[in-house]
């Protein structure tokens, strides 16, 4: 796993990244073979209305997990518009 690491105890952060624009067909084809998504921390799903990227990233800090995932998508030319998280319980 290549997610952010530290000496502080890590936890699993779950969130969904929504791209600024729907990825092109060429970008979508790259997702299946992209090293940036190969670790399994970032998935991708499409429906007729949108594309989104569900993420589960192990990191001691939420900010590190978010920035790591956003950077992986940027490597593929996908800019993030918003991040969605479930409320903490």
C-alpha cells in the first residue's frame, strides 16, 4: 500500500471524490490499468449521470488521506470538484 504513512497510529478514512468534469472515455479506459489506482484505495464507478471515486485510505490524519487521494487522481488528469464524507458517529 502506498497511502500516507507515519509513526502515529493510522485509521481507515472513507470518502468519495467527485471530479470537476466527467472523465473522457480515454481517461476511463486508463483507470483499469493505472498504477495510481492499482493499490485498491481508490475505486471508480460510473452511472448514466456521473462518475465518482470511492476511497478508503489508511492514514493517521484525514488531511493526509484526502490530499493523497486527490493527488493520485491528478496524476491521471482528473481534478477534484468536491469530497463527500459520511458524518462521524
